[in-house]
RNA sequence: GGCCGAGUGGCGGAAUAGGCAGACGCUCGGGACUUAAAAUCCCGUGGGGAGUAAUCCCCGUGCGGGUUCGAUUCCCGCCUCGGCCACCA
C-alpha cells in the first residue's frame, strides 16, 4: 500500500544527489553560465527559520529550471558566522566561539540539506574559516593600499599618490603620515558609540534611538581611535551605478536616500580674528572690507580658514534672508566665538548637549533649544552682521557643522527664530496660489519652503528660485565667498569593533624601545597572512573600550619582525566584512594562491540573481558594492557591479499576523513542518503563499492544502492500492486527446513563463489546474505525465524524482531537458466572446478562434438573448478591441414615450401609482421616465424651496415654469398631482436613489433591463413624497 | 515630518500596454462511498433580489471626483495600514 511518504522518499533522493554530486558546478562554466546566490545566513543558535527557505526555494526553483534549460548553473551556500551571540555565549559559558559556531553551522547544514536545495556543497564556506578570512584580511590590505583620485573618480595604489613638495621636504615620516591620511582604510580619533553593556563600540547604524540595535542597551559617546573606510569617496559612483543594475526601484531609492546626495553651495561668513572684532562682537567694517578685497583677489580657499564660518546650503538663493547663524555644540569654533558675557550660558548648554544621548535629542526635537554666543558674522550678500547661535538642531557631522539660518524659508530655522525672537525676513514670494497664505509669508508669520520669485534680495529681486540659485552661486565663486558644493548624508564607515569573534586586522603598531606605540603603523606582509585569532584564556569583558584581544597571549600580541617589536591591532572587523565578498570566494573557494582566480572570476561574474531579505537593502548591499568597486579599480575583478538582478523576499509573519518571535510564541520550526508534511510540501507552501516580495502570514492549514496537492499528484501517477510501487492503470502510452494536449501545453507554457517572472504562486496554481483536470481523465497518456513531472520537479524535487523513477527512468531528472510547448496545440478551434451592451456583460457567443471583428459582430447579433436586448434599439456603435476578446454594443433607445392622461386615470382607478401601473403593463421605459422625472422634479423643488427667500407658492410657480420648458404637456399633470413641497428629511431618502438615472436614461445609455430596481425605489419615493404632502 | 509600498470574498491571494473581477488554495456547507469514522471523490460557497425552474437582474476591488464605449488597472484629491529614514541645512 505505498502511499506518498516524504519521510522515506526525501532522504533517499538527498542521498542520491549527494552521492552523484548531481549539482556540482564546473570550475569554469560550460556553455551559458548562471550564477544564482542566496544571502548566506548567520547560523544562529535557534536553527533555521521558515523565512530562510523562502528566498532559498525561489532560487532553487530558478536553478533547477535553468539547469534543465541547459544553463551552467552555480548555486552555492555558506555561513556568515562571525557575530556577537557566539561571543556572548562564550562569556557566559566559557565555550570557545569557534565551537559554538561549528555546532550551529552543523545544525544549519543539516536543515538546509533536509530541504533538498540543489546547492553545490563542495563550495561551502564560512567567513570564520582561516582560509576564508585570510583573504578578507588581504582585501583590507588592498583598501589600506589605496587612495581615491577625485579627478579620475577611482581608487589607485597609494604609491601613486602625489605628495606635495612641502610634505616631502618634511621627511619620510611626514610622507607616511600624509599617505595614511589618504588611504581608503584610515584611523581616526572619533567620538564613537560605546555600549558598556555589550562592551563594544557600535556603528551609527547599530544604534537606534540611543539604544543598541541588539539588546537595546544604552549607548554613550566617547572618543576612541577607530578604523574607518572611506566609502564617502565612492558616494557618487555608488549612486550613479544603480542605473546599471536590475534591482527593485524601492531598494534603489533606499540606497539613494542613504547616500543622501544634495547639491547646493558652500558659503563663507566672515568672523575675523579677535583683533577684527569690535566690543559688541561684530566684525569691524574695515577688517571685513579687507577680507572682501582679499577674497576677490585670491578666490575661495579649498579649506575654510579660521577667519570665516563656512556653511553648506541647498538654498543659496535665500542668502539675503539669512538673519542669523547656528553652529553645532561640538563645532571647533564654539569656544572662540563665545563672548565673555555669554560664556557661562554657552558652556552649560554644550555640556548638557554632550550628555544628551541621541535618544534625548530625538525626543526633545519638538522644542528647539540653543544659546547666543555673543558674536556676529558678516553676511557676504548684504554685508549685514548676523548673530551666531549655538544649538543642537545643527549636527556636527553633516555639512560643515554650521548653518546660515533663513527662518522665513526653513521650518527648523523658523521654529527657532520664533522661540528666540530673531528677525524673519522673507526673500521668496510664493506668488498667489490657493493653498499658500501669501500674505502671511510676506509678513514673515508663516514659513514657506517652496520655490517662487526673489524679493528683498537687492538686484536679484524678481528672479525665479532656480535661476537665482545658479546666478548667485556663480557670483559667490567670482567674489571668492562661495562655490558650488555637493554634500552627502553618507558618512565614512566605522570599520572596527571591540570583539574577539571577528577578523583580526592585518596591521601592526610600531613600538619604541620602551614598548610605547610610536603612532606609526604598517601592514602585515601578504606572505604573513593569515593573522589567525589566538587561543584565549578567558572571555570575560574587562569593562574598558579596548578590545578583548588586548588580553591575548603576549607572543601573539607582540610579534618581533626584523628585530623590531610591534603590537598587533586588537580591534577586529565588523560582521559586514565577511559578507562583502563571499560571492567571489564561492567561485574559487579552495584557492590558496589568490582570493580568486581571475579567469574564473571573469567567467562567472556577475551574480545573475541575488535573493535575500530587505533588511539588507541598505547596509550589506552598499558595503559589498563599495568593496567590489575598490577591487574593480585595482583590477582584481572585471565588473563594476557585483549583483545584476536583486530580489527581496518578503517577511513571513506568524499565524497571528505578527512578527515571528519567541516572545509571541508563534515561531514555526522547519524541522516540525518537514516531519509532518515533508520538505516538498514546505517548499511548495512557501512559494504558494503569495508573491515572493510580499509580507505574508503563515498558515498550517495552507501547508496541509499543498500537501493535499502533492498527494493528488502521487495518486495521479501511482497505484496507491497496489502492494508495490507501480504505475496507476490510467497512465498508458496513449495519444493525447486534443483537450489533453491543450491542457498539457498550456501548463508547460504558463509555468515556464511564471518561473521566468518569479511568479511562483501562480505557477503552482497552474499545476494544480493540470492535476485537477487529469484526475478526471480515465486515460492519462504517459507523455503528459512525464512532462508534468519534469515541470513540477523544480518545485517538489523529491516527489518528482520518485515519480520519474516510477515512470521507468533510471537516473535523476535534474538534467533532463525542460519540456517545450506547442502553441498550435494550445490554440482552441473556437473561442467564447463576451458580449456587452453598453459596457455590461449580457451574453457570450462562441466563434471560430480566428473570427474577424465583423464575424464576431454578426455572431453576436444572431444570439437570441442579444437580439432580445437590442430589439427596438438603435446601435450607435460597436466596439471590438484589436485582440478580439470582447464585443460591446453601444445602444440608444428610440422607443417612443407614450404616457397619456388615460394612463393616469386608469392607474388611479386601479389604485396604483402611475409608475406602478406602467410597470405592471411592461412599459418599463415609460415608467422609468416618469419615475425619474418625478424624482427630478422633487429634487428641483427641494432645491428651490431651500433657496431663500422663496415661499412655497413661489417655488411651485418656478417649478411649473421650469417644467414647461422641458417636459411634454401631459407630464405636467403628474407634476401638479405631486403638488410638491417637501420636508427636509426627504434629502436623505433621495440620496439613496440614484437620481442621475433619469439623465442617463435620457442620453440613452441605460439598458432597459436595469429599470426595475430603480423603478421600485422611484415609485416608493414618489408615493412617500405624496404622503408627506398631504 | 520625508521617502517607499499596500488596501480586492470568511481567509491567503488571482486578474493591470484599460476589456468576462474573485484563478488556485484554505475555510465552511451539501452529497457519494462506508455499519461508522477517517481518507477519497463530486457539487456549492462575494452580497442582495426575482422566479416552480432553466435562468435573470442589481450592487460590488478603501473613500470622493475625472478620463473612457468600458476603470481593480490610468489621472486628481483624500482616508487607513505597513516598512524604512528621521532636526541631513
């Protein structure tokens, strides 16, 4: 009694694939290559999550399909295994992170294999393998050895960096320092986010609202020496090259947003030296004049001197409206600019700001705070002195850390100016428009941030905002006061972490004879790589920002090279490092000579399809692209972009519709699902849930549903009643009937198209339709069954392999050619064409598939029901769309309206309303006309009545005269009968009636069939209205 | 506050170069088989209405407008939900 039993079938085929190395990819592609990649998982202690197989099944289906299409497919899997949890586990239990990590990897590998993905397991790698991270270190050395040539917009070897003569003259160590300042990997003493709880420094991206992203612990800012990567140098290319990749627009937008390019101008405001400032804190006019003259002669300096406050603005056109300036509390000039009388207030403010966490700054954002420094700068546009304030709404880390404040045209400046009663001078006239209170803008009581026409701007008055920007930027640079400038939100990448469980930096710090660092650093020789992690005696945090590796054994920590003692860099790299290039290592994972063989790289790159979660939409993808561009610039890879096509899978929610989490108790474990329903059912369900990109809730009933489908497929082909595994008797070597062929070929065509579009949920629906059809067939031609099994195989590979074997095949179907379809077999002889009348579906006609528009029309006209509906009507127009999939008759009624006084009389005799009477005698059009007319009259009357100063009598007279103009004589009688004057709550009642019926009817667009429903309402309304009037 | 995305039956979702709304699945209801149950198979399942019936009609894709012979699809204006960023000058 062999029923479908995934518990035996699935391990059997997994073993087969492994033994036969069915999915091993060659060193170099044979034929057309396809590189399909999943974002490799972090092997957490919780094991695989149902979210992982979602994207992985999609890539697996693509791979299995493309293999059968003859593509040479590379599909690898590995582990992003450095990370904090293993280290924290080590601190708690003393278990070395490598041990924990290995155990987790083993669990993940078992689970991945359990799901039957067609990975080439020979290429498995982990970022924590020494053989892997030695090359991560090697790439870091490339970053260390590269500077960015702005002019050429590319990274070049540091040896090619032009060194200014004065630096060269100052000696070798000056040159080295100059080079170190220009490397893509450089050190910086910077305020960093120190999290005492985690014992580490975090990147800005890892801090959310003043708390650590992981664990939610408080974070404080302290200065510390850090490694930085100069990603900002690549900002423009990272943005521009988005144009050449096939990624979702939303992800591109996220990246652009993160890079945050904005175009504007830098402008210098003169502050002068102490000697240039008068007793009131304002620059002395003479000094300012001298400065202006000097600037006109020398131009705008590259770096701002001490005599100016440099600002960045995207609105140089509002320069005349800059009535004050603001500098960040961390700005280097704060102390200098603070006048004695303000120093207590400023110091208190800055101390308070320093204590504030990011969270506080965000939460207090509603209320602006700040303090006057006592000093002034000179506005270069109008030569007026403007006060300089210190406020934390200006960020030290963006632009120059100082702004010119234009309260009339910037919301934040406006709020600030209001609070501190600073002058507000409008310089942009918004012009008259309905939504903008122009008067208030011109009075300075409302902020306006849009474009307009310049005012209060000297000779620029009347200039449009866009033109003004251009002109003033040009003028400023001619005068030496400013220049065009571009700014980015993107900051350089803080690349060091104070963890043990990460890649050590291949960097040595030179020590003097006393064992103190000299400040000089050098790279570890390539030949000395890898720098492995030392055995650590313990993993206890020592509570200082220095990394755990500071406690490493001395022989590791203090190497001696050429008789000189060094100290190793003890920071380690962040988890992002390993994931920045793993897609390259998969191509050549065992190479001991190079990070990748360049022939192999050229042959397989780029990644053709990359699928993973949207949580990596910004950071991982930006970092990886950055590294890739560096490698590209250094001639180490052949493509400018690593990932040609990117797809983000959506999140899978718990059955309760919330995010899966232990706390909610709604986590679904793949092991359980596979044990109960099988891996094929899990795979199929995850694809059937909905579109890949959508967020979808899990449903066990849904899993059960697709399992039912697999059961039906099993019964379709095998004989479940037999003792042994054998074919169902209905499966015979028979010719396909026309309909069978149509179903088969349509299924092949649709599934093929859907896989190409990654529309996998609809692909499965098509296969279900196939199964539903053939289940009813008593003869199931073998050919159809075989082709169907091949089509199903990318989705449910285990079941398909088993059925393929039952169908008599000796080896795996993984490399069988993908079935082709025959368009002529799909074509039906006849098609059913919907017939619309006035846009409403009324009937269908069956016509030959190749029928012309004229043939469709005559067939439609011949249809009895259509004839009935068109009887007595004039066909104004017939529409048949080019594809011939529909016909629409546009008709106008020319049925004469024959409502006579006799009708009214007889209706009254039979105690009907006139409308009811007409309806009773099948004179629906007349009845509708009457009803609509009556309702319209009622409405008109209502409107007139409600319009003062009309009295009831006046209203009635007006109504009658209006009726005289538009309506036939005999209907006026009915109007009189209505005697209409209505109470207010008729409005509600009428609203429910679609009174436009009348108008539409008059224009002939309403089909007669629709009349009855309206009529009832209308008749009832009239009746009710009459009642009201008594 | 900014950017992006989404609103369709009891549920997950189909269908958009504008053309039969609700494919496929779940749920639920009915039936067949069975001593019975499970399993399986068949039928029905957006709401409302008319009819003994075959069948027919009306409404219906978040709300309000618009374009069109025809709008879930396109345009304008809102509402709601979700995601990301958030004082970026």
